[in-house]
């Protein structure tokens, strides 16, 4: 009998980064907490500029491009001094930072 290797890492499609975004994202990644909203952090694959918590996972991707739907007149949220653009995602909501050094996306499952 052959057993396939199992991984607990959450697969995340990470963006290609400019040198500026790479520096910002590495600083962001170093400051991420181990627990978010009671959810424990999980490994991601490849895990360079992404993170995940819980199951189903809340995922974070740093250095993403600006959402197409985000315009100067878009309605945004503010939480603890951080602006967020909220839009529907596959099976949940996607929140993208606005007004920051780079765009960071947090996907939250239903």
C-alpha cells in the first residue's frame, strides 16, 4: 500500500512583488499574530507573503494588486484606523486595505 504525503499547509496564490512591496510585506509578515479572533495560525504554501488562521481558513495575502472594483468613490470601512474595501469573494468576503504602503487582502469564509 502506498500512502500519499499529507500537508496541513493552506495553499495560497501569492502575488509577484515589486522590491518596494517585498520590503513592506516582509515587515508585515514578521508582525502577524499567532491567534486571530480565537483562530490559531496555520502554515501556508508557499508561505512567503501569506498567512492563514483557523479552518476553514481566514487567509491573508500581502502585496496584491488594487481590486478592479475599488475606485475613488468606493464605500470603505475603517477598523482601528485601517481602511478596508469590502467585496464578495468565493464562499465569503474579501477585505483589501486602502491608503497603506501596499495592498493587503484578507479573505474571510462564510
